[in-house]
């Protein structure tokens, strides 16, 4: 069932917990404006840990005030949401769903995620994705789309295990230096 954008159910205060492979727990919840500084610092850190992100070190391009506004703008769920994954009191992952305000495509959420390298392979990506899919359903998103670099086999395997299907390939989806990489376009229906 699709929820019209004008009547998005409240998901604030939602919290998900998952036991990780190392015995720690990740707590997944909605980012709040007060998290902006920590999120910007986290993003700047992870931007240098992986070439799979769409930006590198110093390329994020958002100040703390920009991030605070972004989180605030997403606060009602109409245009999406941002989740944070916290382990031991520190943000180690974020994921975002963004939606269009145009009614013909407002049922689609475009997904992005990052996980700190120090926490790769522990199950945080799966926990974040599971929480994201749950929240997306609650706010009326009936299709989630993503793009993932074709050589990111671990991410592709995770997305497929969660029901995402390959829907196409975008040649030259990313350029790092003089090298181009194709993106696999994936999607999952939530209804």
C-alpha cells in the first residue's frame, strides 16, 4: 500500500538493534540535527577509506550547517530519511533514502550507504539495509533503487540477498583519475 506524501506516518524515535559478528551491537536510528557535526566528521573519514563511494577525501561538500539542514529537511519523511548506525557511542555507518516530491515517482526511494572500514564484515551493512527497508515501507516507499560499482562484489551480494535485482548497467558510472567504472543499477519492490 502506498502512503500519500501528505500523510507520512511518523517514524521518529524508531530504533533497531542488531548483534554483530564481533559480539558488539549496532544501534540504528534516525539521524537528528544534533548529529550533524559527527556525521560530517564521519563522512570525511570514510571518504578516504573506499573508492566505492561517489566522493573522495575533501569532496563531500557539506558543512555542518548544510548537514543539519539536510537532516532537518528529511525529518518528516516526505523527501526521505537518514539513518545512523552507532557502535560503542560512535557513528560507524549512515544510509539515506531520498524521494522526489513529484507524485509519479514519489513511490521510489534512492538509496545510499557507507560503513566505516573499521567495521566492515561485521554485519552492519545488513543491519542498516534491513532498518532502511523497514522505514521505507512505513513511509510509503514501494520501490528502492540504488547504483553500485560493478566491481563491488560484496555489496552486490548483500543487496541480492535482501531481494534487490539487477535492472541494468550504467557504463562510465564513475570516474576515478583516468579510469571509468560501470554501475550496476539495482532495485527492490516493497509491496
